[in-house]
């Protein structure tokens, strides 16, 4: 039930692409936990689930996923992908400094409370009023 509420808050037109979607770079495999496609926005939504606290390396990993999808998966006319990191705990200061200066739309949220970073970058995509524990 909580996952359904979470997905409904991502907006209309959301289609599930898959889970554990493999990305191979330099003969190393990486896996995006969940991938969705928003048909209305024509943008992929990449979700990474973290059991622990948000770490700067989690944001770097998501940035790599977003860049890969933008360059290798997007079709002509697609918008840039959106990355969401859901973790058990987030430090606002860690998120602020780790996300600062990134061009990609990446958000970090504590799974238990509302906490979005760089919301102003998503003026056309009214994201998540709440994050539900998955």
C-alpha cells in the first residue's frame, strides 16, 4: 500500500520499466534499483534505495546513472532523467554539499519524512509531497 501511494505521488503517466536495471561501464556492472518512465514528461525516473545514511558517494553513483541514461538510453526528444535516492537517514548538510553544483536533477530523501533537495530545479515536475517507506 505504501509503495502505491509513493508511486501515485510521482505523477500521472508513470510506467514501470524494471528493477535492478544493469548498466555496464568499463566491464563493471552497476544496477539501478528501480526505473520508471514518465510518458507525459518523456523522462526516465531512476530510484536508488539505500538502507543506511546518505553518503556523498551515493550521489556520485546516481549522477553516473543519470548521465548514462541521458547519453545511452534516452531517445531524441526525451527530457533529462531524474534521479531519486531514498535512504533510511539523510543529513541535510551532507545532501546540500554533495548535490551542490550538479547539473542533473538528483534528489535525496529520508524514507520516513519529507526531505527534498533542489526542489526549485523541478518547476515543471511537481514531485513528491511525501516519501513513503518502501
